[in-house]
C-alpha cells in the first residue's frame, strides 16, 4: 500500500475520486441554515452500505466549500482511503 498524499489540487482530487468510484457529497442533516453546504465527503456509493446519509453535489459546489473551509485531501493514490483535513 502506498503512502498517503495530501493535495489541494482540484483536478487531481476529482480524477482520483472518479477513478475509485467516488462522488462529491455532503452528509445529510449537517447543512448550516443556508450558510454552508454541510459536512463534505467524497462518497463511494458502490462501496457503501450507508448511501441514505449522503447527498451527491456538483464538483463546483464541493470545491467552493473545500476552498472556503481551507481543506486538503489526504488520500492513498492506489486505494479509496481518504480524509478531508485542514491545509495547515
């Protein structure tokens, strides 16, 4: 298994997610009264048994919140392991 990699590159994140069957999503019920999209995730519908708790959003919406919240993606290039973390 490869070492985890941290990135903020939108194109790289989208390409990695799509290669592994991931889609941009929020966790339902975490929206902030119209002030935010909710808790972001890259969701893997074909690998998850918990699809009801996720709402797919566009990549544009995902990256708008991603940048606004100064997030980075920690992921393993050859697996679906990922975590959204602070850029700091």
